[in-house]
C-alpha cells in the first residue's frame, strides 16, 4: 500500500507540489524538523494534492461509467476500451486507491500534530479526511482505517469494516465542528486555506454538508429497502441532530493560485486537457461527449426537455453541431466529427476547482426532505439545486422547469428521487463525475443510462477491486474479492 512512507516525506511532497509561494520555507526542505513542518505549512499542499485525485482519475471514471463522456475514436484507437467493456481487474483505476492513501496521509499528519495550537487546521484536516475516506469506502468497501497512515510503524495495516468506518467518519466531522467552536485561542488559519481563506464557519457548514452526504448514502438501505432496523435508528438520530444546521449554498471552490506559469501550476483538470500554453492539447482531443448525454440534453428522449447546460458541458463539433460518441462504437461507426468537452468545464489554467457544489448541497437536502428527515420543502430545494447548477455556468434557469415524471418534480416519491438523481447526473457532469456514479450504485437512478455496445456485463460494477500494489504488499490482510463480486456486491450500503 502506498501509505508506506515516512510522513515527513509526504509533507515534503505536498509542499513542493503547492502552487503558491506562501508554503516556501528557508530551511533545507530535505532536512525538515518537526518544529518547521507545522500544520500551516502542510495544509495547502494536502488540499491541493487530494483534489488532484478527485479532478482527474475519479472524475474520469465517473463520467465514463455514467455515459457522459466518450472517446474521439476518429483519431484514437481503443479509447476507453476497458471502461466500455467493463473489464474490471486489480489494475483498473488502481491509482485512485494508491493516490488517495498517499495524499490523505497529510491530513492525518496534521491531525496527529502535538498540542492544540493548530486546532483549526486539525478541524479542516478531519473534515477533508472524512470527505475522501468516504470515497474509498464507496469504491472498495472494507479498507484500512484505524491502522492507516502509521508509516513505518505499521506497514501492513488491517482492514476495518466499511459500515463501522462510515460511523467513524461522521464522528470525525462532529469532532471537527466541535474544534472549530472551541478554538478561540488556536492559531488562525490564513492563506494556507486554499478553499475558504480561513473562514472557519464556512468549514463547519461544509462539514455539515459532507455529513449529510454520509447519512444519505446509507438511507436506501435503511429506509427504502428497510433491511436494517438498527441502521434506521442510528440514521434517525443523526438526521435529527443535523436538522436545522447550515449547509453550503455557495460552491466550495479550491484554488491555491492556479496559473499558466508552469504545467505544475495549472488547475489539474485543465492540465488534463491542455498544456500551460493553453493551446497545445494534452488530452483535450481525446475526450468527447457521449451521444446519450448530448441527446438527452437536447431533449431527444421521452420526458426530457431541452437543457441550456448542453452548451457549457459540451462544445460544438467541426460542423457547429452537438454530436456525441456512442460508447463502444469505433471510427467506422461514429460521425466524422464529435463534440469535445465544453467551455463551461475547460476554461483556462487558473480556473477554480470544485470540492462540492451548491447544486449538490441543495439536491442532498431535497432528498433528505423528501424522506422527512430534514425540515423544509423538498421541491424548493430541488429547484434551488437546478438554479445553482445553471448559475455555476452563468446560465439562466428561469425557462427550465421540467415537470415530466422521472425527469422533473412529479409523480411518486420514487419518481421524485429519480428526478433528484437525474439532476445530479447533469449538475456534476465533468465536475465530480464519480459522485453521481456512486449515487447510481445506491439508488439505481437515473434509469435508462445505456451501457457501451461492447459491454461484457449487463450491469455496471458496484465497486472496484483492491489494487495490485495492495495484493503484493499487504496480502495477509486484503479481503478476497473477485471480478464477479465487483458486479454483485458493493459496499455495505448497497447490500
């Protein structure tokens, strides 16, 4: 496992990866001492390096699996062939596991720092550790948690039960919010906070929103399926305690000073597409919109309505049309010119990254209100989520008011739940593609998303397999999971 590094080396890594000179120190960075490597020197790099994992590989996986992205098969052979065929093995997106364990070790280093002087920094680290460990559980189920990030003190950490980890993550967020409330004499957070600039009340609000997501991920198992009474009792208490809290109403963006100065200074999503001269394609010419997503946003499916977000999420092809790639088609089957990723997503090297959008926050609230677990009107929150998504792209949502069952707010509670998930599918397109893929695994919504024509399974995988690096270095602890099980059983909340 890639957690097997001295924590100091990880700290050096994140410092050198930072985009801004406020992390510079005068001492030899190859020989840092404990009194130099304080949490304020680590925080920005920790935030930036974990976000890089989210913006790239996690985002790509979710967008392809949810049939929002395709490949430019007219110029590249075999693009996304493993994803389209669903050839899941221990090497499939293994860098997500390795990368998240490597980078979240920096949050743990902040949390473990002696003393209370940096309690504000510790609170941020706890919130973000919970944010990313949720995704590790969502993708892999049981994972190392209590024994993770011990460096050379424990090179073969044991695996924790995934349901138990989820409750620990809720506790981590509660602890973080309590630290914020009681950290009057702690060192103030400044520009090293590349999300909120030290506004700790905003971190508490983000923590509440992440906690809401943690609780709702378990809601289908507890309430809809109704097969876990103890979980339902736990969630009822947690929702009651959360009711009345503030949730984010403004996009939570991250920007350590992204620029076109060097490749390493670019927004990592933009750098996936273009080099720092902003004209040389890195992979921009490879990624293309999917036929399914483009046609849906055009309104060409039963119940769908034309959606102005099409122009932000996808670009025009050479014929000034929106034309997508049918996943699984090769160059002989596809149109000659396909739509690239759109100008609302690929802007410039200095563009903000999105940790969590206001649209997602409102849609989370809408689901909790539909379940009668939070006070407030679910339809109002649903519409606020749509408005926030349009606003993110500078678009007007006033003419977009879908009412058809399974697409808009009408019909049964199940149809309203699908409407929420459909809006997540649109709102998180290209921003956090993985989130709606995981929500699809949980709810089965939105329905009707086709598999690639080359898919070797009738369903999408519910989880990923543990990476080869873990099978080699921690074999005695890794739970056995076969490729067949990846399609049959997901994390605890999907069983």
